[in-house]
C-alpha cells in the first residue's frame, strides 16, 4: 500500500513538473538539468 502511495505521489510530481515546460526547448533544458543532477549525485 505504501509503495502504491509513493508511486502516485512521484507520478503527480512528474506530471506537474512536465506541465511547467511550455516548449520543447524548456523540456530539453529540464532534462539536461536533471541529467547533471544525477551525474553529480552518482560520483
């Protein structure tokens, strides 16, 4: 039950963040930023 609730919350947050990207360029910039955060966290 907890895993399902977490999945719903994460899905909603992703949808909200994607709805904030009004253009393809904005979406690309968001993906680049996310990739940078992930790579900094992995090293």
